[in-house]
DNA sequence: ACCTATTTGTCCGTATGTATG
DNA sequence: CCATACATACGGACAAATAGG
C-alpha cells in the first residue's frame, strides 16, 4: 500500500494514515474489493501502535470507504472513488476554513450561499 | 445527568453512554448550551475509564450533538433536539435491521423504496 | 505576563472478547 | 479446535487549549 507518515507532523498519525489511504482510493491505486493489510501488520511496518491504524480504518469506515469486519480484515468498499473524492474535497475545505478562522456556522452559510 | 449503564449488557459501554446522553437531548432534559460533566468526572461516577466517556462524547460530536473542546469541556450543541431525534431513529433502524439480518445494501434499498 | 489547574487530544501498551475461516 | 483479525476497555503518559488567579 506504500504509506508514509511523519511522526513530527502536526496532523495526528491516525489522520495521516486515513488521509493517505483515502488518497489511494481516489487515485484508484487500490480498487474496490481489494484487501488492505491487517492493522497489526500495517502498524508494525509504520512503527505505530495497532490502535492508531484501527482508528484510521474506523474513520474511513464511517465515511463509507472501507468495509471492516473482524476475522476477515479490511477491504475497499464498492462505492467507488467518486465518493472518496467528495470526502477528500470536504476535508480540504474544512481544513482551509479552519486555517482562515471560519466558524462552523460561517462555513455552513458559505456552503448554502454557494 | 443521571446516567446508568449495565456492564453486563451486550451493547458497548461507550454506546450505552452515548445513547443515554442522546436520549437526554431528545427529551430536552439537557438544553443547548448546557455543560456536561468532564469526562474524568463522569467516568469515575460510572466506574468506567475516562477514555470510554471520551469516546462516547466523540460519537455525539461527530453527530453534531455536542461541542467538545479541550480546556473548556463539553456543551450541548445548538442544533436542537430535532436532529437528535433523527439520529436516534436512525440508530434504532440500523439496530433493528441488524437484528433481522439485513445487509447494509438491503437496508439502503429499503430506505430508497420508502 | 506568568503560572497553575482543568480538560480534552493523541498515542502507547496490555488484556480480553468475538466473528471469521 | 485453532489461528487470524478486528472490537472494546483499561491504564498510563504527555501534549495542547482554555480559564482563572
């Protein structure tokens, strides 16, 4: 899966991992149905705790991008890269809004105006 | 806040806590802007780990029901009990679907048909 | 401006449970 | 039965934001 993280970065480790996997789905470097490495394995390769990887998986599961089931592992959902793209854009928008100091309310209003 | 949990129940502790707080918002037993007890405090009163309470808070934050900020604590969001009601119904629907063995796809289709 | 206490945020390690194959 | 792999929960540690003195 080729994931690289920066322990010194400001963004949390689980967010970095989730973001890179999301990116991989958008770019279709991983296709629907494809299986991701077990949390324990990915964790050891990244030199982080298994919980950190599980949390990243959980974020992507909540977004509908991954199907996570115990005993079976983690596979890319069939919703396709289109949704991943949307979510990625949403993340970027929220991050930029935060950088510019927009409140949640202001962002919502901005979106409604658009 | 009057929360009671059952450690022997099948539903996870964090879900029990989140569910009861959600219910309290629906019934307007807690109003918007009202502050919830610190995680550490609620945890000790429920005899669970602080992380478990924080996870419950995080669930409700993701649902837009709570505003959680470090240093300041947790307050009920101003979105009102209407949204809480919707989310509660959604939870009930998903739980019932799971009991009846419906897949995610079947549930979505059922919703679309309705 | 400084210090301290409070409170959440993240991460780690460990233990146990449960579904899958 | 057994190995795999995620799910939950606990405990501890440190960081960062906030509030108050």
